[in-house]
C-alpha cells in the first residue's frame, strides 16, 4: 500500500512543478532578458517619431553590435549593463515615450 501512495504523491508533485514552470516560464524569460541589437533597431526604425541617422536595420544592427562588443571588452565598467538596460527600455516602451526621452542616457551613445 505504500507504493501507490508514494506514486500518487510523486505524480502530484511533478504535476505541481510543471504547472509552476508553465506559469513562471514566460515571466522569467522577460526578467533580465537582453533584446538583440536587431530587435532593438527594428523597434527604433519602426517608430516614425524617432529621428535616427540609421535608415536600415542592418546598418543600425552593425553599429549597435560594435558598441556592445566594445563594452564587453571593458573591465570594471557599468556601461555594458546600462547598454543592456537601454535596449530593454527601447523594446519595452511605446514610440512616443522613447521619442520623449524615457530611455535617454546622456552618457551612452545611441548607435
């Protein structure tokens, strides 16, 4: 009789863990997830209200990746983390908010 109880208990635990994983998975993917330069550039270029020197996603992406690689090479620098936060801000806000400066960081050059 012990085996069936154990099996039921294990089945319930696995079921609960799967449900928690299904619920938390999408939330966890948003936390700390850094958007790619391509996705960030596409968002910027799709916003008519944002002026940018770049006109093509590929050109913007290349410039963004050069800056990101530069920050990756710097030791003891918080610019890389701020660059990540800038990309998250751009991807997470509406065009009008970005145009009004919600993501602006005077110490970071937006490619």
